[in-house]
């Protein structure tokens, strides 16, 4: 019996070793080095929040009235092991200034191409809720300093689970769709713990089931998404109850439309999170940009509004931004952005009104 | 005379520019598929992963800093180098695509394509040899 299991292990190990020796390993990565400060702001007096610009909710990248480089700077490395025949293992390590650059595995998954249309992936991945969710860390891949903060207010941004992808052509159009199931148990949620409740918060999203459909052609792209989950929460070790139950349901709906007319482009996004006992959290975003040679100036507006029967004075804030991206190098871009935030809620005020400036360099390698 | 010289220089520059820029998309001699501009665009943007005959495509590219690469991306894909890289960093860092394999010289591209019926690449027209098949000129 022991002998058999030893043989099994030995066979498995030798298989792994032979696979390992065939793997083609590639390293790639991305970096952002950013700086910013609040020019003027109200803060939230009744919550003891000084003038603050919350540039990034999930990671709690907060600028105040002094220049700071840590809130949004980051360094990411991706390791791709191509094991041939459509099998790859991918990991992404990200160190953030907001977390003293201690690296974390944001992604760690296996990917297998079943055939030319279908791919299955399993492991830890970024939760693809919003359009920019899964490449949120890769500043080089988008025009702004950051994906609009008002929209990207999610507490949970990874999941552990299985993702099934489908790709096909429909005439001029390309269709990319995926479906995923998974769970995330964040023992120390930064946004809820540090920013909202001021006490260690464990946030659980389970029974996640979601899908994304992306339909694109030359100049037009549309993306539709749905996700549902069950939420459980412990604040300071205490179970949160909603209407006598220790869990509640959330449903996320989103649509994004992008149009590219050579020099001009429009980016837009509209989303709703329908969360039991918190009503509807509606987020919208619109960006207009213009490219001339290496320069891309843009204006952007984003908003978040919470509405519902149980909600009297919910979260309600918006940001107007103007900025410039300058592709001064083949693999690097300089960006500068001015943001004006209006925080219209009293009870659910986040960081108050603010005007701020931030700039930085994004690169990929 | 002076004017004439200047005109000659200008024409010469235009011609040389043209000669440097012309790029051919090439595949293995065994590849009998019809590969049009639309498919080339889809392949290089990671939207098509197979040839019409169903075989998986192996995509090659020259490095970004070469004039032929810039010209190809602009002409065939309607993207500048930074737009192209920005587009691909979105796919590569989200597990949605694998970027093309980069080779240093046209000779490397031709020898890779000569060996692999699944391969596609591009080189300057002046580097094309009878070892590969041209499917499209830009």
C-alpha cells in the first residue's frame, strides 16, 4: 500500500519535473510612480476626516494637503509559465506604496485552452465587475491617472474560483464572453475597516456567479456584465445582521460603451449595485479624449449615487477631471490630472469636497 | 539648378521612405488559407486565434523600436506604438491574450515561419524570400 502510494507520488513528481523542464517562463510587469496633493478641501468634520482626496477606494489611496508619493505608486510583476498545448500558469505580484510595497499575489491561476474558442481558468483572479476592474493596476493601459474613483468603490476586488471564457467572430464583430463562480474572504478589509467603520472588518463575498459579454468591432466596443453574491461581514469580530439575518444578497449590473474615431474617443460606463438594505448604488462615467501625436488631453466626469427606500441620505459624490497623457517613450507615459470632487452626503460623506492635483509615470515592461 | 536639386532630394527622400516602409505579411508555404487585412488585424489584436482552416496561430513580430514595426502597426492595425502597447498590456495582464513573440531581425522571422506552418509574421518587402509566402503588402 505504502509502496503504491510512493510510486504514485514519484510518477506525479517526475511528471511535474518533466513539465517544468519544458516550460517557457516569461516575466513582464508594470509600474506607476505617482505623486499628488489636495489643493483645497473641506474634509468631513463630523467624522474627523481632514481635507482628503480618496483617489482609490479599495486600496484607500488617500492624498491630503501635503505632497505624497506612496498612495498610488505600485510595482507589479507577472510571471507566465507556458507549458505548451494551451496550458499556462500565471501569477501577478503587486507591491503598493499604500501598503509599504509589501508584495501580494493579486493573481495566481492556471489557464487552459480547451480549443480555439474555449478557455478555462482556475485560481485567484481579479473580479471583473467594472470595465477597468481587471487591469485597474496597469495605469499604462488607460488614459487617466486612475480609473474614476467614484465608480470603482468596490470593497472586494479579487476572487478565488473558476472562469470559463469563450471567443468567437461574428462577421465584422468579435465576441468575448466569460462566466465565473467564486468566493473571497477578506479578513482585514482595508476600505471598510480603515475608512468606514474604524474597526477591523472581515468582508465575505460568497456564492459569486457572474458573466461578462464583450462585443467589439473596429471603432466600437460594448461590454455588459452581471454578478450576484452573498455578503457576510464581521466588524470588530461581531457579526453584522441585516433584518435579522447574518447575510444579504447583492446584484451588480453594468454596461460600458467605448467609441474610437481615430483622434477622438469616448469612454462611458453605467453600473448599478443592488444591495439588500443599502438600496441601489448607481455609478456612471463619461470621458472624452483627443489624441494628437504623443499627447492625449481628456476631460472626465464620474458619479456615485445611493438610492432606495431604506436610504435617506446615502453616499453621493462626483468627480470632474481634466488631464493630459503624454507618451514620451515607447513603453512609458507621463500623466497629470486635476480632480474636483463634490461630496453631497452628510451621513454617508466619504472625504468631503476637494480639489487636487496628481501626476506620475506609468510604464510596462 | 538649385531648385532642381532640391526637388530631386525631396523625391529621393520620399522614395527611400517608401522603400523602407513597405511591409509584407508572410506565412509558411504550406499555409493555403486566404488571409485578408481584416484577419491580419484580428490576429495582431488578439481577437482571432486561429487561421480559417482551424489551426492555432503562432504570431511573430519585430521589436517595437524598428521602423517596419511602427509602420505595420500604423498601417495594418491603425495604432501607434503606444496605443498598441497600451491595448496589449490590458490583455496580457488580465489573462486574455498572449502577446506576439518578438524576434530581432527579418531573417529570424523568416526562418521561424519557414519551420512552422502555424506561424505568421511581417518583414520589410526587401527581406522577403522564396522560403515564405506573402499574403498581404502594406
